[in-house]
C-alpha cells in the first residue's frame, strides 16, 4: 500500500512522507535542555505508578482541606510539564518557545468546578481574552472552552433532556448560559479566530451539539470558525459525524471538527451500569481506533464540507492523516487540517509533524495552580490508565538522552 501511495505522489510529497519519522528524538526534543529532559523523565516515572498517582490525589485533597503548602512542589513539577502558567501573560514565553519550532498554541483555561454566575462571567471574560490574544499572535491558531465552565452542569443536563420541559426560572438560567456561549462565539467570529467547543459527558452533549451547529450555520459559511469536538470512544459518533456532514452540506457551511478519542470513558460506563441503560462507549480500544481512523478517511474524502483538527497522541492515526492528505493532493499547510497534542506529551509527534511542514498546535492549559489541580490529577490518572502511554514517553526520553551522550 505504501509503495502504491508513494508512486501516486509528486516526488516532493513522497519524500516528505518518507522522511516523516516519529522515532526521530533529535527533532522531537530539540527545544528541550538536558535539565528539561531530566525533569520529564522523573515526572513520567512517577506518573507511571498508579499507587503514587493515587497518593498524589489524596495528598492534594488533604492540602486543600488543611490549607497546607505543597503548591510550590506541584508548580515546579507537574504544572511546569503540562501547563503554560497561571495567567495568559505567564504563557507568553511558552507560546514563543513553541512558535520557534513551528508549533502553535491553544490556550486552555483549565479551571473547573465553579458554580456561581460571578465565576461563570469571569471565565467567559478570560476565554474572550484568549480569543483576543489569538488574534494578536501568529502562534495561536485556535481558542477553546468547555461549556460547563460557563454554566452549571445541571442546567446543561436539563437542556439536553428532550423529555423535560424546564420551569420558567430554569429556562431563564439556561438562556443565560446560552448567552455567554453566544458571546464567546461572536467574539471568535468578529476576530476571525477559530474556536473549539469541547465535548463533555454524553448526558449534556445534545445541547452542546445543538448550540454549536447553530453557531456554525451563522459563522461557518466561508471558512470554519466554530468547531465541534467529536469523541470517537462513543460508538455512535461515526454515524453522527456523517449525519452532520449531510446537514452541513445542506446548509452550505463548513463543519469544523476537533476529532478526539475521548476523556470520560470510566465515568460513562459506571453511570450506564448504575442507571441501567446501554453503555455509549465502544466495546474496546480497537473499536475506538477503527472509528477514529474511519472518521479521518471520511472527512478527508469530503474535505469540501469539513475542517479538521486531529487531536491525537496515536502515531498510526497521525501518520494516516498525512497519507490521506497526500492522496488528495492537499498541501501540508492547508488551513483546513491541523494536528494537536497536549503540552508536555507526544513531542515526537508534534515536533516531527511541524518539522515536515504540517499545521500543528499544542494544548496549553493555564490557570491558578490550585484551581487547575483537578485537571492535572485527571491527566495523571489518564496517563496511568492508557496502556503504554508513560512507557512510550520514558522510552523516547531515554533514547534522546543516550543520543546526546554520544555526540
């Protein structure tokens, strides 16, 4: 298959694909000092231990309960690895550092668990500030937000349940959430900044899909500004994506998609079992991988109606997208196609893709250390639960350390 692919390409594109090597640690870690690698190596060794991660959760909860002072330790280790800073301004150095190597930044305000309208309004203003920052910087290709960060979860749950008719007060509260949602989308459109709307749990996703499509119909007529996030660990999302593609074509718009595998698998399965309904989750990882790659094929085949950001730490899926783009003679720099990974992870994918001329960006979470702790601890839990994730990171770091010693 590879031989047939290369034969069908121009010599230049065939050479780029041939040279794209995710095992090239020299490119992957070119931006990292020896000290950076040493810190990352130690951190991933810690994350590799579920017992240590569990202890970290316990210790952090204890700190929050007793107001102890371990935030300094967290800020110097896991926060430094996975976050850009506590404020937008703190992230400026990281934005420039990534930009030097052709990697963009997606500023992600990762504060969770707020419940008051005052907090939701504050978050809305910060998200709009990230949009304004993106307009001013050539290194920030997208903005992003979670709708549960600007409105109460229970309101989104009610709004997603077609069988329930909210009372007038609840309708008013839901309308206030939607107003914040629309203000953020309006800001993205007026500044011509592409905006990801993150996917969340299945029981609040219907209203997110609905509101997002409304904004796409308003703003995605010429290019994709508003992007929905599609989680392929759900067994219904491939069919959903194809249905949305038909709807987008009928409306004459471009459907923006951030394609991910997903982040709420255990919670989803537990809830389904507890409440006695069929699990919305794929039966196994192989099924999620299959649907993810099939979604890539579908969107590239129908690229006139889609814009895609492939959010993936999977080498096979990332390589597949480069091959599909080549088959359709789509330039590496085509603004409809991006790759994205999390800051502090999978640099071998991000930097090697950027080095080959593809559009690449890193998610850069930010926020006060204590406020971002739930995000960081969830990230650590995810790393311990994904088979081979931390081992891969450690192996790549070890390879680069050995290479540097031989210079």
